[in-house]
C-alpha cells in the first residue's frame, strides 16, 4: 500500500523504506519463531505406551528432566518364581503358555533367562520369560498362571 502512495507522491521515500524495514523485521521474527517451534518436538527413544506423565502441558523444564514414563510395548516379560529343582529343565528357549487372569486368555511364551541366585529359604529361583508376539491387550502388572509343555507343573505368576 505504501508503494502505491509513494507512486502518487502522497508519502515520502523515508516512510516507504521504514515500512519495508518493518516488513522484513516481521518476516525475520516469524522465521525465528518457526525455528524455535521446530526444536520443540521431542521424539521418544523407543515405541511404547505412556505409563505416567511427569511434566504438565506448557510447563517449563530444563534439558534432561523426564517428561513421561514410557513402557516398552515390543516384548513383554513374564517374571515367575519356580522351585529351584526345575532350573535344569528351564533353559532359555523352552516354550510355555501363560493364562492371564485379567483377560481370561492364554498366550504362548518362552523362557528368556534364569535368575542369578536361588533363594536359600524357599528353594526357589526367578525365571524370566517373554510373550510371543505383541498382544495389545496385555498390560504391565497383570498376573496369571504358567503351564510348561513338558508337564513340570504350573506356577503362579505374581
């Protein structure tokens, strides 16, 4: 608009140059804001489910402050306590099934690793297994029963 007024000799050259400088200043400020906003994207280190929101929306946090607690959804682990005499038969890769109390469903699983020590009082050992596949209905903290294919017995999963 100031260009048209300058053509009609309604405003001076200085006013046109000041208006042009303000436009350039606005463009530069908009570019700065866009660059700032583009750095506000925070990518999760892995895919999963949000377990807990630690920081509130629009809250100022310093770099390194946790914002969310994320649970890995790719491979869910099963922790179970079994009699220590089973340790010879429960090697990594042994298949079993787990019946989840909350869902009333049975899922296939396999042994990942055995615990590092046997409890001397209860004569039991921790066994860690993994659900095969990624059933979306399973959530951390669910409980159930495991049944081993070689009919060792069944064990309660805490």
